[in-house]
C-alpha cells in the first residue's frame, strides 16, 4: 500500500472520500502554483521582459510534462479551464456532424455539449449493473461520425470496451472523443496507444489546481477543428480586413492562460509519476474493495458492477442519500458526495433516479479510514432502525 | 416550510448573540422567502437541520437519535405546533399585561412571568380594611387603594376615584398609604397624613398633598407644614406630631402590608376580588368595579410608580 499521507495534512482532519469530485493537493503542487505568482507572474509570449520569458518557458515546459504524462505530443495539448470546457471545445469545433454515439452513463459535460452540437444521437445502454456488452457498442458505432464515451465512469467507475470501440470507430471513420476526467488521475493512460482522437481531463481531479484542464487533440484532427473562443493569443496577425489564426494549439487558447494552473498541473503529473500510477490504481482498488466489503457486511446496498475501480456507490436503507452525506460529515468528518453526480441518466438507468452516495478513493486513503467510515455508516444505519 | 419559519425565528434570535447561527438564519430566510413566493424550497435546509439534531441526539442516546430520526416529520410538526402555540399564547399574554397589568387577563392576579421579570409579582388579597377610610364600613363592597402622595399616577387617579365613590354608597373606600421611597419626602408625606388624621383633618389635607407634590418633593417637612396650615390643621400639634415620629409605626405597618400583598406600583386598587395597577378614570373605575374589562389611563408606560427593590425600611 502507498503511504503518502504526510504530503496531505488535511487527511489528519478529514476522511476524504470525495476524490471523484475533486482531490486534495500536495504541497508540491501548491508550491508550484505559488511559485508562479511569487517569482514570475508575467504575461507569457506577449511581453519580453524576464518575468514574461520565464512564465512562457515554465508554461511550455508544463505542457511538455503533461503531454509526456498522457503519452501525447506537446503539440497535441490544448489548455482549457476544465474537462467541461475541453469537451465543449471538442464538440463545437469539429466540423463533422451526422450521427453521434454515446452512452447513458456519461457525465452531463459529455451529453449536453453533444446535444447542443449534434441533432442525431444514439445512446448505448449497459446492463443494470453498468457493464457494457461490446456488441451493443459495435452495432451503434456503425455509421457514426463521432463516438463520445468515458474512460472511467464517474458513478460506478466501470469502463466501456474502449479498445473495441476505437477499432469500430476507425472502421466507420468516426472520431473518438474520450472523457478521461476519471481515468487520467487513476491509471496510466496512453493517448497515443489508446487510439483516441480527442481526450479531455481536469487538473483538479488529479491533485492539480482547479481552473485548469486539457483537451488532447491529434494534430490531424486539429486541422478539422474551427476556433472555439477567439481573441488575443489565437492570432498571428489582425487587420481591419481579417485575421490569420495560429495553425497550432494556440489558436484554441484565447486570452491570458492559467499559467499557475498549468504549472501546478505539471507538478501534479510529476508527483503521480513519482508515486507510480500503477501503484495508485492498485492502492485505491484495495481501499475501495475494503469499503465494499464493510458496507456489504453492514447490509448496505452497494450499487453497480464489481468490475469497478476505486469508487463505491451505495445507499443506506431508510436514509436519504443527502442525509447520509450530511450525517457522515457530522458524525465522523467523512467527506463523500450524494446525489446524481452530474449523471442523471446514468443513475436513472441503474435504477436510482433519486441518487445515491458515492465514496471515491485515491492514493492517500487508508484502510484505517475505511474502518472509521464503516463505523459511521453503522451509526447511520442504526438511526434508520433497519 | 413550517420548520423553516420556526428555524428562522429561533436562529434569528440566537444569531443576535452568536455569529455561528446567522448562516442558518439566512438559509431559513431564503427557504421561507422562496415558499412565500410559491417557489420550491430546494435549499436542503430542512435536511441539514434534521441531520444536525439527530446526530447530536444520537451522541447522547442512540435510541433517542433513532426515534427522532424515524419520526422526524411528526416530531418537527409537534414542536412547530408547540412553538406557534406558545408564540400565540405569549402574544396574548403580552396584550393582557399591557392592557390589564397581568398577563393572565383582567380577572386575574395569578402569577405572570412578565410580572416576575419586571418585579411586578402576583398580588394577594389585602389582609384587612385598615387605613384612611371613607364611607360605610358595613357596605357590601370594599375599594382599597395602595397609593403614594408623591406619585403622579396616584394623583392622576384622584379625580376618577372621587367621582366614582361619590356615587357609590355601597362602597367602603380605604386608603392604605404606600410611600414610594425613591421619591423625596414620600415617607414624611405619609407621616404627615397620619398626623392630619390625628386632628381629624385628613380629608382636607389629602387634596393639598396631591396638588402640591412639587412642594413636598422640594421642601419636605417645611412644605408639609405649610400645607397643614392651608388645611386648617393646628400647626403646633402637627409639627409636634412630625417631630415625635409617632406615626412612623403606622407608615411601617402599611408598607409591610403592601409588601405582603405584593404591591409593585402605585396606585394599586382592590375592589372585592379584582385588582388593578395604575390610574383609572371614572368610567374605568365603574368597569373595574362591575367586573368588565377596563383600561388604565396611560399610553406610553405602565402607569404606576414602581416600588424599587429594597425600598422598604
């Protein structure tokens, strides 16, 4: 098991099982963010003084480190505010329309931009446990121009058969857009080997700061994409008659960028690389399995497939999900999330339209925390009298 | 919604004393506002309150926490009804207190919490009919007054009192002088009253006492002596009486009686089984005497000269 709790002092005060929403930050990331503001808060590219030059240098170096982290090229890394903006950028910018294929298990940040930009959408449904049949995807992807799916689901942390989906998409000449917000923080992801065309993720879900995310876009796909937000930083020249946009990722990065965020995200990537994502995945699976076991022993309903990662979805009989959330905080300083997790169709499909409680693990959670969590759930169950 | 109204009142009051409750008051206010505007209250405030209460209770007693959690809707409704009921009853009591001087209503001199807070304790029936009397002692009705010669309100009541007893041969009126000791020379004024009574001239002396309160307050015994002359008292005997302090035991007797009865302000009237504190005009004296609701003759204050704590010698 990993032991990095000393890098996360908050773990002494709170049992933090809300990592699917956002994660705690190690001091290394905080120092990197503060370092920008303290030492070189300059305007990269635009100005040429030493602060600006350093800001530019560090920001582009961050781009390189992030690209390496997801096995992509720096020229493929577009900085955004978060996964939602990245997906909006992706679906708004790509020229091709036609049929889009996605699943009912997607986050609203996939579904809503898809609906905004595509009039024809087909939804693939898993079984009631959340496991997808490969065949369902293969049948749907035929004739699609875009396939949008998740790397890891944010409600039950299952994964679709991506390899088969990508293969089928290639045969249909469909673009593959992957919501990797819950994938990149938790397991080694190779954009290149995955065969994806576009991949989105956020910094704050992987120990990084809020306000920064990435859209990884293959250079060939970038050529198909029209500009999303335009303004300073996206153009080589502007006259009253017209403008010439950059041909590289900068044409998608309008305005002053979140330099501190990018630098902080790179620091988070370095931290995770140092710990080892394979170890992170094993660690959080072990913690999640322990959670699952303790909840099941308590007679609590654990929802979803057992083919899951580091996240457990559950409901306590006789207690509303939001009450469980508040009681866990009140009784034992345990942080979880309750509701539909911005995935209402997913919860409805699984049979829980009123929502559920989600405990999501990460590298700093421990088995002792599982004990504390289980004791609190036991108290809550006792309240309901069941 | 009901819980939000209760919570708004409770946390607004608590928020005056402690900042940590102000956020709850704000949330409750938001919930109430939304409901009043026919929008759903989706703040989750009621859930938060439920969790706060049941988690605290379950720490004290798991069984109690469980019971409250399971029956929370009923428990919250019960306490909400209790809350509104007690608010209504408190408002009614406040009305009674300001209208009739006792929060139990015009017919009552029973214990009232407001009276206790303000030092105005329950009035008991006077022990006897001793005092400076007027009328037929065998009359079926007795009107007793605890009054102070230097009290503005006792003076204010004189006109109505005089008009009332003038037309009531069935009423035996007794004045038990009760000096408000925070007034200068109030004690001496009562001594003087008894000195006048020794000479059988209290009837003539009484109106001069009330009409010259400023003289008593500022000149003391010298002023009282001049008033005695004006009332055709024997000046020498009057001064001798005052100097000898032989009427002091009488003053003390009525002060002690008033304390036992629970007099907290002057004038205090007792008509058979009813009591009233404050000045009354003739119309309200009639209502007071006939058992009807009446009003004391003051608008902005409680209409009585207070007997301060420790005032009795």
